[in-house]
């Protein structure tokens, strides 16, 4: 199989645009994750599992709101043939994100004034609430900028941005941990990395001169919103369901088990899932752009899909093998004996992460071919499986490892099923998104 990728006549040696663009983003993602990997052994000695658990819980809430901050309109930036239409989508997305962030700020203020006594939160979480609207808006803005640069195929800027994000996040978190600032160091580090990321991408867009204010047409906002109405109505709900498959584990773990369990799981995510997501987003972003272009030309997507599945499988395979063979020992050796439990979680969840990574890389296929509603119903099945597995582990067995084992087995089967379904729908069909 490797010869198909690295041998004579391979995908890489043929230098197809898809492979070249993917490698640009994967290289930046790889460097960003290398920075995270090198800093993590120090961070795990500066922050406790409970610290990391609390931070991960808060960030999962931020991520859920950020996902719907633009009502998913930012995805449509890639699709229009004319830049003036894409500019209107960017403007619409920014307006919606700003409105939602302002609404969140009002809700936070109302909670602190009238409800904090009746529904108290962890003292740190209560303080962090004021930063929730800021982080949500930053993440939404970053998603919008990313999709504009994907539209213009400026993958080098995206690659550099991911490195800057990782440097800003990890170095700030490291410094604040060394001076003993506590759990706040994790949040401030994340905020710093995200701010530098959007600042860099915004500067690149501004300097390129590709985004022109005079192309914005206020009267086109409503027609644009109606044209892509499937994004807020169907894709938003489907994306929330998919996000819950990832963050829902954190919520359920916090219900059934301690904050330390959430912290161990968070580290396994940081080392296992987060790198795969970052690499997967690189592959997925290029795939989405290439698939949209081919679909607009009524070309068959099967070859591109197969190529993406093979590439994503090869990218994720080394991590699967390493974690299955020596996950607990590796975590204990690198991060300290106190974190061995996180290695056990990573070892159990590795098969699911492998198949889910492949699914994630091609997950936008239903959006391209107009099968959003079908994917929404499939995502409901995935959420039901996830909840059932973890509830059985928590209620019946009262053992987190049993819950993770059930989760890994059944969610692996789910991911494989979704991949096979996507293969059946990626055929020449009537164009839905233009």
C-alpha cells in the first residue's frame, strides 16, 4: 500500500494538486502538534488532572457555542463561483457571530446577577463565564478566515497560522504555569493562541487584497441567507450532534465520575484526538475545496474520496499502532506516573479514534452532494450509541474503563458504517449547492 503513495508513479510523486495542498496543511499541523507534544510533559507536571479536567469542560462548552456561532454559514464561503457572493457570506457570518456573542454576554450578566445563588458553579468556572462570548467570537472569526483562505487556496497561510496558534498557546500556558498562576494559565494560553491565529490570518487576508469591501452588498444578505438555508436548519443541528459525540463524553464523565477522570480523558484527547483532529482538519479542508470544485463541474468524486480515505488511514495508522502496543507505559514515561491512567484510556479509545479520523476527513461529503438531512439522522444514531455505551459503563458497571471499551467498539462500528455510506452517495448527482 505504501508504494502507491511513495513509490514510482505514486500519489505524492505525481504531485497532484490535492496531495500538494494537503501536505502543506499537514506539515503545518504536524509542526504545531510537535510543539504541543514537546511542551505537554512539562505542563502535566505544572497542572493537575483536575485543572485539565476543568479547563477541558469549559472549552467543550465554548466549542459547542462556536460551532453554531455563524449558523454554519461560514462553510458556504467556499462554494460560490464569484468572490462578491463569497464576500456577502463572510459579512453575513460575521454579523451572526457578533450577534450571538453579544447575546451570550447578556445571558452571562443575567446569570451572575440573578441566578448564580440558586445555581452556583465552580468558582473558577464562574469567573471564566465572562470570557465565554469572547472565545466564541474568536473561534467563529477564525473559522470564517480559514474558509476564505481555503477558497483562495492560500494553504501556506493556514499552515503558518496553525504553528503560530500552537506556539502562542503552549508557550503562554507554560510560562503561566511556571510562575504558578494555576488553572487560569490553561485558559489564558488558549485565548492567546486563538487571538494570534485570527490576527495572523486577518493580516494575511488584508495584505493579499483579495477581500474587497466594495464587493459587499447589504441588500444581498437576505437572499444569501435564504440560498443556503439548509446550513442553519439541517447542518447546524447535525454538527451539534457530531460535536456532542466528542464533547458529550466529557459531560457524561463529569456526571458519573470525578474531575480527575475528566482530566485523564482530556490528556488522552490532547495527545490522541487533538493531533488527529488538527491533521484531519487539514485533509478535510483541502478535500472540501476539491470536492466542491469537482461537484460544480459535475465530475465524479469517487476517485478523490478513495484517495482521501487512503491518505487519512496512513496518517493515523502509526498512532494507532503505538498506543495499542504501549499506551499506558508511554504516558507514564513521558508525563509522569500520575498520568498512566490517561494512557489506558488512550489505548482503549485508539481504534475508535482511528476510524473516526477517517470519517472526519470526508465528513463534509454529504454537504457537497446535498445529503445533509440524511447525515443528520445518521448523527442521531451515533449520539444514541455514545450515550448508551457510557451510561451502561456508568450506571450498570460503574467503571469508566468498561464505558470506554463499549464506546470504542460500538463507535468504531458506527464510523465504519458512515464511511461506507458516504462511498455510496459520492456519485454524479444533481447539483444542490451552487
